[in-house]
C-alpha cells in the first residue's frame, strides 16, 4: 500500500518509478538484503511497544478508555497513550533514539567525526557535512573562552525552528549568565545545560590539549547531536500542540 504514495516499503521487492498511483514498479536495489534495510530498529516493539501491522486490537496499540493510576484516574480523565509510555519504555525509547542519532558516530558516546572511519551501510545516519551545518560552537581547549551567549542562543533557536516549528517555550536574555539568569521555559533549561557548571560546554572543552573527546570539529558535532537528542526526548517535543 505504501508504493501508491511513493514511499518504499521495507518488505517489498519493488519500488515505484514515479510517485504516480499504480505507476510501473522497478526492482528494489535492497531486495533480499534485510540487513541493509535498517532505517529504524529491527524490533521496534522492544523499545516503543509498537511495530508495523502489530496492533494487538482494533483500538491500535493502546485502549481508548485506559486511565493511568493516580492523578489521572482521580481526576476522571483518560490517558490512552500512557498505557505504553511508562518508566521502562520511556528509558528504552530515549536510549534507542540516542542510538539512531549517533548512528555511525560511536554506539555509546556519540563520538562524532571518527576521522577516517567508514559510514554505516546498513542504517540511516547523519552525514558529517550535514551535521557541520548546525551552528554548534565549542572551545578550542579548556583554557580558551567558551562559546558566546549569542552563539548558544543561535544553536537553541536553530533546533527550535527545525524540530519544534518555533514553538519551544521560554526566552533567553541576551546577557544570560549562570546559574540564575539563563532564561525560562525549555529554552532556559537548555541554556543552563549548555553553559552552567557540568554542562556541555564544560564537558566538551577538550581538556588542556584540546583533544580530549576528539578534535574541536568532532566535539562541536557531539554537542549538536547531544542537544538534538535531548530535544527529541523532551515532553514539549513529544506533545502535539
């Protein structure tokens, strides 16, 4: 059914020649190579409690009258989606999204760059040329100045526009400082995470030689991917508003 809309089904041996309904089909170059069709998790039900064509009932993956125990039930409200979103799946989902974002950049710490390494051939990934378009800045080394407030604001606004359609809550003052004047809302929280003690700017400053955690370019890529992941798992990003 996906072929009629011009999309490629992971389980079909045919792909459309054009996006026209019922257009002539052409051989899928990945047919018969399931290991090279990993555009997502192989078994998404393990992390997301959902998988294509795997709904347990006609009500999809959660029941319409489900009530989360506690405040939701006491208020007489319903929370269908929360039937599959709980302590276990929220962590599993966050970990899987991290693995997707860091695909090709190291499995456990998003070590972006890996100069000379071969990009993955069995899954989707962010090419370094695309990651480098993100306005992510980091210090040359720990003795050098951190990115300016304006540079970190630009990074947050970059993701605000592209990931949240400009709907990210809060504001950041032009003279933001730690720890009490980083702004409010989600923008303020991200600014605190970037600039305050123990934040990304400090942890990715490269040490005395400027090489701890990779070159400056590699560390800037890590900063961008880390922030992208945090936004992707945030409540604001997950809610349709």
